[in-house]
């Protein structure tokens, strides 16, 4: 696929790295020649220096025969105009734009083929807000990912000493939970993937990915670890887009406090929010945190635009007694450093955004993609089409499908029914199939499984 990425910032660079490794023809456009030179040195891609929305620059980038324009510059306006130019002058089939301003997003009628012809809107701030919200709703989870419109969830937990299933074979899971069906999709032990079989024994500290209907998630989590107490008190550090969105999403169900270091912004936010207590101060101020009863706080979440400030304030909050701390971290190198240390969860906006983008790049009918394990693995929701003659999956039991090594089918959604996958489960046409792929290099093999043969056409 020929893809033009507009913007060599953190999102654009991360997406270029992922897509270039998958045999796509990538060209990155940016005004910063040094950034582009660095990308060229590391990746097999083309680059163009220039203003992203300018017709002549897009022409040089190859917009005439591009399959997709991905506009992720730091300017909403440039992203929107670039999609308009690509549509009007070059008839680009797929146009994706990052739009951050709620002022634009709250008017969906703007984004039609007759107005601003953008096929897909990406809002990293909203994706991160949704991601953090799911983690707060499931205390103890490392990741919570939605599939099939939220009917099915893939959850990652760390198995703890004393968990009912720890030290036992996976096949005993059913005995512990009669009437509740679940599937362990992957296990990571000391950062190495282990293929889950019936005789696999769960060990303490294993990172376990399991899939189940949304209503059963809490019961399954209880088998793997001691359940954390329900969240009541939350402190958010940072009054930017993400902090305010989170406060709005959480303030009706939890006791929320928000700390911001800018006096003017703190006053404005306090007028905008209804129940959240807004504090003016430094989130890394020990005295302030103690005054706000940090030792009784269930979740401290630092979401400023400064990685170092997020890390330091989260570490301090943890030392002062916060039950769980999360930090928004943009730099990939930092994520690996802090995850599973003092900080409980490192939130990567790039990983959340990349998954959303990959949904539109994958071949076959793919409706959801989640990038996992810092991009090394993926969870995919693909729709099965065709019949037994034209499809490699339809009309076959899971045990008869030649899945790529390290790939697990976790569940199917058939109409509104959630079916947890077992070896004899049959796949039917139009089933939504949820797969866990341990090795991202196997993605093309998975895509081919779900492509329909010519006999069906």
C-alpha cells in the first residue's frame, strides 16, 4: 500500500516505523529536514520537505497514486486542509486526519464528503481518555481492550501469589468458574511469550492476556489475582486536553481532584467542570499531595505534556501511599524503563493511536486493531466472509485452520452472541473473529487467511 504520512512528530514517526516494517511504500512530509534525515537513516522510506497541505508538496510526495493520506501534523487546520486538497486534486481513496480540538469534533457534520472529506478522524486524546477510563473501571488490569463494540474485552493482568489459578493448569479454569467461558490468548513470562495449552501452569508474575464477554471480566480476573478494591478517589495531574476530558468522564462516578500548575488555566477548568475539585499547584509538591490525602487515593494519574514531570510526580505519589499510579509517557524508551517498576502503568499515546490507524491499513475486512507489548504483538478483530470454497476459515473448525505460529483465536461474535473459541468451534460467514498475534511479522499470514478467494467473487 502506498501511504503518505504528513507530520514527522511522535505519532507520525511511530506510525512510519510500524508501517515501513510491513512492506508498505511510505513517504513522510515535514518542514523539519533534520527529522526527515533521521527517519531516512533508520527506515526504508521516502521523505519530502515542505508544507503538508500545499498541493505542490503533496504532488512531490506522490499523492497522485497514493492509496492513503495520513495527516498527523500538530495543526488540526493543516490536517483538515491537506485532506481536502488530496480529495479535490488527487482523488486519494482514504484520508485520515488527527483532529484534537473538541470545537471541531463536536460538529460531526463538518466531516462529510461534501464539507471536509475526511474518511477517518483520529483523536489521540480521546483514545487515551477511553483507555484510562477502562483501566479505572477494572482495578488490577494492566490493559483493557474493547472488541465488537464492547461486547468482548481482552484484558491483561499480572498473576499474583495466592491467586486461585496460580500453580494450576489452564484446563482447570472451567472448574473454578462453572457457567463462565473464557480463553487465555497469551502468556508472557519474564517478557517471553508462552503458547497457552491446557497443561500450561500459570506462575506468579506471569502477564496473562485473557478474553471474555464484558460481563464476565471481573470474575475471571478474580481467578488470576487478588481483586483491588473498587476505585473511589482519583487525582489527575495536568489540566490539558486529556486531563480535562478524563475529569469530565469520571467526575459523575468518582471523587476527582485535578492539579494544574497554571493559575489562569486552573480557574478556567474549575468553571468548566461540575464536580471535580481543581487545585492550583505543582503535582510533584510533596506538601500539596499530603494535604490532599494522597495516602487515601486509589488512582493517581499524571497526564501533563512533560514525560519527566509525569514520571516524577507518579513516583512521588506512589511513595506517599497512592494505591495505583499511572503516567502518560510519549517517549518509547521511557515506557520500557518505568513499566512494572514503581509506576504501575505507563500510558503510551502512540500505541493507542497506532492501533486505531492500523485498522484502516490491514488487508481484508478488519474492524479493530490493538497494538500490544510496545508494538511487538497485535490483537485483531477480522470479519470472515465467503463460503467453504472461497474462504480459508469459513465452514471450518478452529483446529482445522492453519494459523500462523504464535496466533490464537480467542473469541467469535456472531450477530450479538459472544462465543469463546475452542478447538471444535466452527467459523461461519460474517463472524467477527478476535485473534491474538504474538509475532507481528505474522500479520500478513493472518490477513491472507481472511481474504476471500476469486470463487466467492
